[in-house]
C-alpha cells in the first residue's frame, strides 16, 4: 500500500530536508523511524526539499509498504520514534499513482518578519527587519506575480536544460501586530527563489533598492542582481495542494 504523510518540523537544527552523509536531516530522521517501525529500510518521497533552517507545517511525503497498520497506528508509531522537532500530523492511504512531488498542483509558503525589537526567543522562527515601507513591499510583491522565468531569482542558473518558468499565483502581506506574514502561492519554486525574492522585497522596503530592480532581474535573468538571500528561519512550507 502507499501511505501519505503530512509532517511538520522545526528546521533550525537540521541541515535541510534531503539526506546528506553524516549530517542531521529531516529525511534521514524520518527514514530511521520508518526502519524501526517496519524492520527494514523504507524509501520516502517528499513534495520537495527545504533548505537548512527552513521550517514546515505541511510537508507531504509518501512511501510504499506491505505492513498493515491503521492511519492512527502509523501516526502513533512514527511519532514515538521521531525526534521532538518532527511530528507526523496526518496520515492517509492513497492510490498507487499518487506521488508526493509529481502529483502536487501548488505550494504555499509563508515568510515571517518581525518589526519589533529583537527577541532572542523568536530568533529561530522569524527574521528581524526594521523601518519597512509596507506599501512599497506590497507593490513589489505584485510585480513578482504571474508566469515568468525566475532564473534570476535562484541559485541553479548554471544547470543546463533546467526549466526556470514558474507561476506565482499570489504574493501578499498579512499584518499581524508587529509581525508581517508574507504569503507565496505558486505552481512550484526553485532553490532559494523565495528567499531571494524576499531579499529584494526587503531591500525595497528598507529604501535600499527600487521597484525597477525586479523588472531588471526578469529582463536580464542575472542572479547577481538578486544576490541578497533572506534568512532561512523566517521561511515555512505551509501547505501542498493536490
């Protein structure tokens, strides 16, 4: 049977999602827990990879197994073996043609910016920026929306044959007191794309860059223009749509 997991994790102490030799990653911890439950190695497939320090509220993973366990049983068993900074929050039995990555239609990410004084107890979960022009940043987000080549907003511009065309359906700000929640919804995102877009948006909000910079990145596809990459701890994978 094919099992779909929705998992949350605090990315601060992980070297990203994907397995890396001798490094602590979300994938390695999840597959270790599955090995303990199933008694053998189980390969997992995620909706995508998150970078070092990035969090998830709704990462989706699937795996195949012959073990007959109920949905609640899978959740209890895996959470009993997982470290406390990863939790299985939902389990579904899905059809064999479901794929966590290739069946995904849209992803939603949030980026949290705190505009009040620095708080050491929030440093793992928000980025701190001050004196931001919210109206300018809203206009910047509008310019990012649509179907474009986002080659200038990622770190993989040297990969031959890579498809850089993505659709950013929505990008907007929700004001929550002194916290700004930047919401991004789109068909998919390139490595560092959201953090580089946020880098430019924040520079515009701080008066250190202009709205025309976004147009310039799209026209030239030059990643050196979007060189500022916003801090990872403010970024959350919130939901994957199927």
